[in-house]
């Protein structure tokens, strides 16, 4: 069985091009020194680039695709993946060759999620240059693969075969644009670290059993002390209008690429957190990806900016019990990942309480660096920053939210939840901002 990564056609083993759509097929069992390995295969395909080439200047499309491939290859390599030579518009990468790591499936899924984020960032650049934009589908599955060792050391074309490669190709054809879809082996190996949504199993010609499939949503925020998620709640009653407003605002922010500040106001227990949670549910039901980062202000022992720090820690994957050196290192890596250099790493370190002390910077320097960090995230994917219980915020955080709403660029929705006491603390909250709205519950 050799499944075509473009159209899903089931081709005979010896086929090198698809019998249905003539796309080149992944490698066959070539001669040469081969080795069996447990590895994760990632299959990514650009959607509709052929029809794009019909509408647009083929050279422009070529240039765009080449730039995308270069950036996407960097992501694969950063997570320790090895690229097989490209076939047409597809990328096949393998994690676990030549050296296996115990977390190869996790690396593959993280790389896939990051590749979609990078694609979003690239598209913003293409749009600004008036160039066509691209969409990508990704499938990931793990299992035994056959590696042609000679080819792996050389030009790396047609070096990989195995059921995992076929299944990854099939999962990819079933994915919607922007989705990352994984198979059962990857799901089992990563369900503790990645949040998934279960999909309908996929029928495959030539196989008796359909393949179970899951959509990867995000890397789990691994923090202790978070209030239990509102998972097992009674059905939402009412709130259509308020939820509608939030959805609309999100889509406006996304379409216009400009920030908005929304404050949900209401007494304790009236349903503010629930409303935010329903927005998250809605975003997860969309096929597009978005960043969702959340932090809470505490009733007592609230450290300055701690809600913002929570959200940024989640982005840096800093855990609550990470030692300061570890946290500082993660903050530096995350800053470097977003910026390509470490210029603002000290200010980010200061925010998350790692390394630098905040007192060595002026407030302007801190706000500027923090805002730029959030803007870089929004440049990748539309970004919802949720700050809960803002009535307990320190005045520094309130000033920063103000600063963000006034100065940030890009698709950033700052969603703040507060009891009405906030308005006693800041009577003019949100006043005079064109991009501000309040929702009273
Ligand atoms: N519209 C609704 N339909 C069904 N259940 C709801 C609704 N709104 C809120 N609830 C439930 O009521 C409880 C309290 O809501 P929630 O935690 O959202 O309140 P809150 O406004 O965030 O309160 P606090 O100010 O204490 O943070 C939760 O269990 C929530 O699921
Ligand atoms: Mg709440």
C-alpha cells in the first residue's frame, strides 16, 4: 500500500507517481543498507498551491513556497527532525533518525504546531508584500520505519518507508488547512503533554480497521495551582449575546490585525470565567489556530504583574517549580525563538522572576519589552490574552493593560474579567479608547 499524500489514492507498492493525480509518491523500499527504527513521521502539505499557480504568476508562487519551505525546515531541525528531500509541495520529516529520543513523538507534534504558527507569521509577511498566502495540513504518526542509511547520510531522497509514513500521509489528507492530525501511536505517547480533540476515525482502502485520529490543539500548560478547568460543567444557559460579542470581537481583531480590549464585569459567581471558557471552546472548534494565554490576579499575596507573568510563563513553558536558572534559560530561549536574538530576554526574565531583577529597568523599558514579546506572538497567530480577576490587580498591571490597548500592534485580544470593584479602583477604566468594550453580566 502506498497512499498518495496529495489525494489519498491507494497506489501499488512499486508506483513512484500517484495513479490518480500523478504526484510523486514517498520513497519505495529501495535497495541499499536499511535499518528498522521506531520513529515519528511528519507529513506536511501545502494546500491548493497548484490551483494558486494557475491563478498567480508561477514564479511568484514558487518564490513564496521556497521561502516557506526554508523557514519550515528550520523548525523541523530545531526539534531534532530530519528532512527527507521534498516531493512536490510536501514535507516529510522523521524524528528518531539517526538518533532515537524517548520523546520523538512529542518533538514531532511540537514541531508541527510550531510549523503552523510559523506559517501564520509568513502569511502576514506575504500579505504585506501583496503576495499570495499559503495554507498547510499536517499529519503525524509513529511506528516502525525502514531507513535507508546510505541515503540518510547523502541526498536524503526516498530514504524512508514504513506504515507510519503511510499513515501520516493519510492523516494529512484528512486534515483541514491549519490542522495537525495525529494517529493512535502518537496520541498514546503524547496525550499527557498535548491537548487533543478526538476526530472521526478515517477509513483507509486496503485496511480493515479505520484509523483513529485526533487534532492536536496545543502544548499543555503544565502548572500546578491552577483552578480546575471548568470541564464538567452544566450546559451553558443563555449568554448568547455576550458570547456572540466576544466571538465577533475576536474575528474583527483577527481580520483587521489590530488589538482590542474587552472587560467583562460582574459580581462573584455570575459567570465571567465561564464566558471566557466558552470563548476558548469556540476557538477550539475552529479549524484555525490561535494563542490562548491566561493569568489570574490573586486576592492576597498578589505579586506585581503576576497575572501577566503567568501568561508569559505559559508561553515559555516555565513550570511553577522550575529552579530560577532553569526558568531563566527557558525565558531566554522563548525570547530568542520569537525574536531571533536575546535582546529582550532580561526584561522577560525579570517578569517571570528569573535572573534579572526588575528594578534595574525603568518602567518604560519593561513595558516596551513585554509589549513587544506579546506582539511577536500575535504576529504568528491571533492571540487572546486573558487576565482574570483584574479587580485584584496591582496598579502596575492595570497601567500595562492600558499601555497594551493603546500601543500594541497586531491581532491581540486582551480579555479581562473583573468584579465591579475594578471601577472603584479605576473609575475611568477603558475610557476614551476606541478599541475598548465592556460586557456587563
Ligand atoms: N450561563 C451559565 N450557564 C450555566 N452555568 C453557568 C453559567 N454561568 C456560570 N455558570 C456556572 O456558575 C459557576 C460560577 O461561574 P464563574 O466561575 O464563571 O463565575 P465568575 O463570574 O468568574 O466568578 P468570580 O468573580 O468568583 O471569578 C460555574 O460553575 C459556572 O460554570
Ligand atoms: Mg472567575
